[in-house]
C-alpha cells in the first residue's frame, strides 16, 4: 500500500471510529451509573438525525439552529425515556430494566416509521462540507472527514471535564460506586441520573447529525447498525469507562477500514475480522481494554 | 381448553372461506418501509394504477391486499404466509428484489398459490418452482448486456466490481458481469465486497480508485448505490459507475446529487424518455400522468403494472380465480403485450425474454440512451 493510500484510509478510519466512539460513550455512561444497557441509545441517535433533517431541509432553518433543535429534542426524548421506562424500574431486577430498554428501542423505531414514514430520505449537505479538497495527486478529502473526528474529540474532552472536574460529575462517579450511600450523602440521585441521560442523549444527537452528514440518508432503522457497533466498541473498550469507549470506537473503525485496506480480497470478511479481534481481547482481558473489575454483571 | 381452541379455529376458517368468494383477492407482498421502500412504493403504485384500469374480472371486484415486508427476507415469508392463510388470496405479487422474492416464493410454492415477481432478476427465483413466475428479464442476460455495453460500446477494458455479499441479487449479477466481461477480453482489476447495512465504503473505494479502472460496476440497490457514488466522488474518483436495474429509481439523483452525474445502468425497457414506445407503454404513461401528476412514470411502476396485468389476463383466460387454474393458464402465456415488452412463459421457463434499456444520468435527469436486444 502506498503512503497516499494509507493517509486516505487513515482519515476515513479516524472519522468512522470517532463516530462509533461518540455513540459508545452514551452506552458506557448509562452502564457505568445504572449497570443498564440502554438499547434505546441507537434510536435516540436516529431521532437526532431526523430532527436536524426536518429542521434544515423541511423547514429550511439554518444548520446552526437545526443542530440546537436536534440536541434539545434528543435530550428531551432521553429524559422522557428515563422518567417513563427506567426510573419506575430502579428497584426491580436488572433484567427487567434491560427488557424495558429493548421495548423502548422497538417503540421508538416503530414510532418513527409511523410519524416519519418508512421511506429513507436524502440529507442535502451544505456544499462547503463535502466539496473534495485535493491533498495530493491521490489523496482527496472533504472538510467533513476532518471536522467529524475533531468535534468528537472535543466533545469527549468536555465530557471528561464534566465528569472529573465538576460537582455533578463527582456525584455521577459516586453513584457508579454505590448508589445507596450516595443517596445518604444528600445527593439527588434521580436528578444526577437524569443529567447522565441528558448528556448521553445530546452526544447521541450530535453523533446522529454527523452521521447523517457523512452518510447522507435518514431512515427509522438507521440507529440499529451503528448502535450495535458502538455497543461492541463500548464493551471492547471496557464498559463504564469513557476514554475506553472512545478507544474502543477508534479501534473498531480502524480494524474495519484497515482490514479492507490491507486485505482487499477479503473485504467480505470485514466484520469477521473486527469480531475475532474483539473475542481475542475479551479472552485476554475480560473487562475490556480500560474496564475495571466489576462485582456483578448482567 | 384445547378442544375449545380447535373449535374456534374451525369456525374462523369456515367464516373466512365463505367471505372469500365475493371478491378476487390479489395479495401484494409490498416493500413500503425500510431500505428499499422507494422502489417498492413505486411498484405498488404501478399495481394500484393497473387495478384502477382493470378493477373487475369474471364479474367480481379485484381487491389488492397489501402487506409490508420492511425490505426484509424473513418478513417477506411472514407476509406471504399471512396473505395466503389469513386473507385467502387468489394470487400473489412479489416483493421488491430477488432475495425477498425467494423468501416469499418458498411459502407460495408450498401453499400452491401463484407468486408473480416484479423486478426480481436473479435466476434462482423461479428455478425448479411450479408456482413462481416473474415479469422481468433475468440477470445472466442483464450481466451480459452490461458487460457487452461497457466493453464494446463504451470501450472500457478495465473494470472494478463492488458487491453486496448479503444480497442474492448483487452476488448473481456481479458474477454474470464478471464472467462476461473477462470473456470479451476485459480485465477485472478489483473485486471487492461489502454487506447490506454498511454505510461506509471508503476503504473499498480507496482500493478501487488506486487500481484506476475505466468503469466501476455496482450491482447495488439504489439507496446504497447512491451513497457509494457519493463517497467515490468525495475521494476524487474519475471512473464511470455502472449499475443494474435496482439502481433505476428517481431517488438516486436526490441522494447522490452531482456525484451521480454520468452514472449509467441497465434496466427494464421502459422510461418516459425513451424514443419509441409500444402501445402498452403509451397507455401506461398516459394513465400514470393522469393519476400521479407530481411523479414521473418509471420502470419500477411499470414492473408492478405488468405483474398485475399478467395475472389479470390469466384469470380472464382461465375463467376462474382458483389458484391452480390461474397457474395453469399463466403457464400458457404467449406474447402478452406488457409495458416492458412481450411476455411469454413456458413449462420449462418462467422467465420472460425481454429487451434491456440503458439509462444515463445527465444534468440531474434520467435519459434513456439505448436498447439492448436479447
């Protein structure tokens, strides 16, 4: 493989991996606090993409406004999901909450089919984001390919700051250790959990927007595959760990792209490569790359 | 309890059987949500148009019973079962695409109800089946036509192929294209794969662009195909993209924008921009424009329309709506005029031999550029 091709592949992998990572962070945050796999996360990602689609393409609002609307919309949905489907089950066995999450996921998908119709719709990207720039004779990139990883890393940075440097972040970390003791310390646990869902949903919405820009199509089931991949990335990176989720996402993105780049004849086995790596790493390190030992798991 | 349940089943069965006699029901395994909804929706509109033109047979009303397959193989089989067992349909019209049609076809074959495929071009769809027919040509011909056209007419010597390995249609058409292209003397410089549901094709395209082919053949469905072309464009691809009938959809231009300029594909021999139309095609175009003023008539709708007409004519000739009578008469179909050419079936072959059209996207519009005779 020539250097030019490698550079091209590198940026493609970086963009894909950063998006996986950004979605994975949402899974990991909720899991870290509640030990709940929030299966509805991929669908909130889908809703984020739809909100920005409707705001900018149907209602002709500027992109900036559309993005804000999408974030607010997805955050509201995330909070409602927590309030309606998860909070009443806080004391119930973990498996009940898991089933509730799967139920919410199906509900949101089918609601989207009814409300938005099942037709995939084309997203019309702003021209400046997607007009190719020639880097060299063989390498050609669009500005979006650089913006996506940059924005993703900045968001993860901001999130890490919230979790490690602020009071609500301290409360989050405390809940993840011991929810009952945290409650006794006078922390409003439900409010902090709601904040976690709000942050996770906002990140999902942003990932959805960038995904819709990069792969310009929205449809009600678009959250399933990326959500699935991101969940794998989260487990792979060590579920519960925010940097782990990002690293897991990047690794998955790089394995997917580079396996094709180095073994083009085996491009049909892309997913097999990714999963073999996943299995090997989990065999060696069962808690994932950055995961901590947990007493109890689902 | 068990006895009660069995009795209930009997009552339900008896009731539904007695209702079935008032109308003739044609079940449609439609594709109106999911990945291929755009194509499936157009086909359905074509059937509905045919239904409004030919609403009655044997003095009975013909009713279309529509069940969605969500662009999914398993759902297609479920939908076919439901239509046959619950709705007691007299015949079925198949879903959009080869894979889903095969899934629905297995059910129809066992239940001995005719299934008329619309745009399912994979040869396996009807192979060894008694009750499965189709209104379109098949991929060995289409692959040969595409290879011939790009090698002889366009003068391309080096081709790359990007195939969805999870799609029966794509795998079949790709292999027919490759074998014919190499037989003619051309070279396949790159033969890469992906899986349905993938949205990132950048790694495959990087490799393909590096091999500098003259033409990139993508036997994809329109939604994926448009995104592939878009990503190719973003990475500075210069080669021409070519595809098959599944790329024939107005959505290609909406999704792909300027990236699909110059894209060519083979398709069923119907397009409103074609220079010479047969009588059926003219009638179809006129009726379509009257019914759906805001949408251009298209090949997908034409296939849905043709499938309905073939079943309708068989019912008339059989003078019965019994599923087996329909089948026996359908098998004797000889030179029935349909929008996309003359259709004939024989005991040996349920695959009509028809012309293929070649369409190019120019200035954001579909343009019918050539007809390929079988």
